[in-house]
C-alpha cells in the first residue's frame, strides 16, 4: 500500500512540475524566422498556457496573427497559424534551463527552424 501511495505521489509531482514549467513559458518571446526567398523577419510570440492548451498571438511586421489549436504535451507543443489563407503548422520545445523556445515551422512543405528568447521587457517583469 505504501508503495502505491509513493508511486502515485511521484507521478503527480512530476506532472505538476511539468505543468509549472509550461506556466513559465507564458509571456513574450522574440526571434526571427527565415521565410522562403531567404528573407529573415522579426517575430514576437505571446504565449498563454492554460493546462494543456496554448493560445496567444504572433506579432509580425504585417500585423498580428492568432495562435490556433495550440496543445501542450510535456515540454513540447504544437499550434497552427493562418497567414493569408495558408495554414502554417508549428511544433516546438520549451527549454526551461536556457529560457528559450525552439520552433519547427512548416509553411506548405517549406520547413524552417527558429529559436526564440524571452523578451527582455518580459524577463524584467517576471523577476
């Protein structure tokens, strides 16, 4: 009986720790992304985590895009964005120890990788 209770406590603790790590991912993140044609554009992501749901938006030089169908699973996540009628699928991983996010972006078969760092303004507000 004690073994069951201990095992359950360890599993629950691990789950809560994972969810707490993702709660830390909420906020503003900055980076650039290489688009087809070789141009690099600056992007700012605003992530909001609620349980296993990821919402928020992406601020681009052309305007703001809503994050859709966002899901969190452990340290990985996925979401979609609609750009001028084209669905862009994104998957990523949160690196809590480096306070960074890695993104793999698929734009109609053209794939690119991007690294995001927490916005300096956001980082100052969380300390």
